[in-house]
């Protein structure tokens, strides 16, 4: 049984089109998917979305969500900044490269050691 998020959303989409209540959808899904079932709140939210015209079961990109976070160019740029000034802060690097502090930290710890 495919218990992926997208498969569960497809079930919700189908049952919503059949005008099954959100509570009944959640109960049926809980019986089928067990612990892999999405939360009741998520089922209700997806039911509402589908009843208001949503057709896609895929995640929509969120504002501020990075599409390409760590590239060879960003690793090289961080490496260059650190070599120029060993006392530079992660905030200064993040500001100069327009990336998050978390991205800089990941590059420093996982890619540049």
C-alpha cells in the first residue's frame, strides 16, 4: 500500500469529490494507513482545499523556501570569504551572499570541514 503524502492526498481528493465528510475520510484513512496516516487536521485542510477548487495533490512552493540552497559556487564563495578573513562571522557571510545563516553553517561544517 502506497502511504506517501501524495497518495493520501489523492484519496482525499477522490472522496471529497464523492462528497464524503472530512471526518469519514479521516476514519477510513486511519483504518487503511494506520500510523502512516496524515493528521486529522491535515485531512480536513486538504478536504477544504479540494472543495474550494484545488486540483493538484503536489506541494506548492512556499515563500522563502529555497529551491537551490547549496551549490559548488556558494561553497567556493564561502571558502573564499573565510580565507580572506578568518574572523568573519556566519551572519556577515550570509548577508554578503544573500543566503541563510543555516546554509552558511552547513557549508562550513559539512562541505568545508
